[in-house]
């Protein structure tokens, strides 16, 4: 799916592709790529896995404040190569760590850049830093868990607060293996409207990301599962908790007050990362960059400027 166009965020300055393991990774840049610019570029890691960049495009507004912003679609989704027949063990965090490094190297910014990950992207960000933190000026972790066990505990807590009939519908279809049912999707939306994006109806960049998952759910279903709270994919046992003290770059952790990423899921980042700070957006759920965009940009840009 092509990038989303909307008056609420700027058009890209350039778009292109880089070669990665015999495939193609699509990117878009808002602003000019100058490795010696006063403000280091920001590279955005989208969530899902497999949600594509679209729903994070409000972050491109940082270009209006003088900072170049790089979005790209991780392999398997969006404008990058789709691989619906790839075996399940092809899709690993290490694959996407390598892809990030390929993108920044090909764009010529590997010596100096900020890294921001949202949801799954905020799980991937620590993996990138722990593998090799060279060139990374800072890490922003947005609405993300430090382990999938913590994520599922939070999801079950929030799910128990849904109306009884919604809970019953979700459980019935999960047990029957019919999570592709329209009835399941309708019940799922009750959760999403409370804890994923409280701007209803969802704006176009958000619906575009959801639509492309529906069109090709390979990565999302393989690594996560059929929904945000029914995680049965390869990430179900993922955790970075015991490795967090190895993160030596300045780190910002943010979330929404109504986020499916409840405070317990990101508390290990605060407990274990040496140089860390946090912020909670009071009117937001899982997408503060969409729900409170001005406040989100203010908080993130202030942090980035500290570490240019």
C-alpha cells in the first residue's frame, strides 16, 4: 500500500527502496538527509509486526521543526516485499534488526540518528540498540512492553473490563478458531476503540495500516496472532527484561493513560535502563501521536534536542 496522504502531515521529500537480503525495503523521507545537520534525523520503527508505516505519519510533522524524519515499511508489509509463503521461522527480531541497519547505512545516516519505536517498534528498538548502538543518539519507546508475558497480563486485565457479551463473543471465536469472523472483528473493535485508538472513527492513516494487515496478515499472524490480546505467535515468549541494563543510550518511554500498554508492561524499562525518563499522555490510549499529536511532538522533540 502506498503512503497515506493527508493535510495533517507533510508530503515526503523523497521515497525509494533499498535492497535487503534479496528483497526490497520501501522508505520515505520528510526533510533533507544531511548527516551533518544540527538536528540528527529520526528513524521511526512501526508496530504490528506488519502494520506498515502509515499510522505513524503524524510524526513526520517533526520535519516542520527542522528535523528530518525517516519512515520505512518493514519487510513483509506495506510498500516493501511481501513474502506470504516464507516459513514461520523466517520472521524474527534479528531479521528486522538487520533491516534497520541496512536502511540507515543505505541512507547514509548510520553515524548519527535517533531511533523511535511504537508498539512492536518499541520492542524492536531495544533489540537494535542491544545488538549495536553505534550511531544511535537516543531511543524512544512508545506504547511498548518489555515482555509479552506482561503484555498479555495487561490485555487480560483490560479484556475482563469489557461488557460480558463482548467477552463471550471473543472467547467463543478464539476457542472455535474462527477469529476471522465478522462477529469477532466487531467485538474486537470495542477493545480497540477503548485501548488502541480513541479517535473514532479512526483517521485515514490508521485505517490504512489496519487495512493492509487485513490484506496481508502474514507477519502479524505469524509473530503476534489474530488480535492484540490473543497472542499465539512466535513472539509469545519474547522478553527483553533481563537485558535492559545493557542499553546505554538515553531513553524516553511514553504511553497513554488508557493504553493497552498499561504501566506494568513498561515499568521494567524504567527500572533497568540507566538513563531513562517517561511521560504519560492523559487523553490517549495506544496512539498518543494520533490522539494528542501536538503534545506528543512537543515531548518527543524536547527529548531529541537534548541528545542531538
